[in-house]
C-alpha cells in the first residue's frame, strides 16, 4: 500500500491528504477536453430541441452552467488550485441517433497545473443542468460517459483515442 500512496500526488509520505505544491513547476499552456452525455427518451430530446421545456432554453442554460462551474472548480473540489482560466468552451449537441445531448468542454490556462478537473466539472454541471431542466418530462435520463479525452501541457500529454 505504501507504493500506491507514493504514486498519488495528493498523499504525502505519511499518508496524509495534501494539496500539491506547484510552485516549482514551469508555466505552460495547458489544455483539457472532457466529454459526456445525457441519454433520454426520444420525445424528451425533441422537446428540448424545439425549445418547449417549461423551464426554458435547456441548451443555453446548461452551457452557461458549465462555464460557471469550470470557473468555480476550486470551490467544489477540495484539493484543486484556483486557476486564472484563459478559455472555457462548452458545447451541447443533440444526438437524435442515441437520443442524447452530447457535451464537450475545452478549458485552457497558462499555468503551473492542469485543467482536467475544470473540464470534467464543466461537463458534469452542464449535464446536471440538462437533467434539472428536463426532469419534469423525463426522470429516466442518465448522465453517461463523463470522461477526460485529452490533456496537453505539463509533464505528459494524454489522448483518449476514442
């Protein structure tokens, strides 16, 4: 178990939770892309696409919620550093084939630590907002496949390949 703890960046040598010290890291452009989906009944998707949900414009509201969430990630995730984000782009795309809203967030920063959590938070909160705004019509919706698909900058890059 000690070997596992040494590989975890938020655990110190004594096994205590700690915030990573990024002071000595190089400033680089860091970018992360996350994706996820909200799967629903086809008729629910049609209502959203037609702008007929009683709570209003689901896609615009969810987009704004995702952007706001990315900016507040450090307030939500205890060990995240507050970051001066340089870009947050959230897109929601209706997918009639899968009866889903596909969500993607792209987040960038010029900094000493990555923005993976900000991208994942943006997608998660956008998905939760879709659920909240459409739940009166469809309580069977599922938030699925929320994942990091790309990370660049810092020590190593990551690409999902999917």
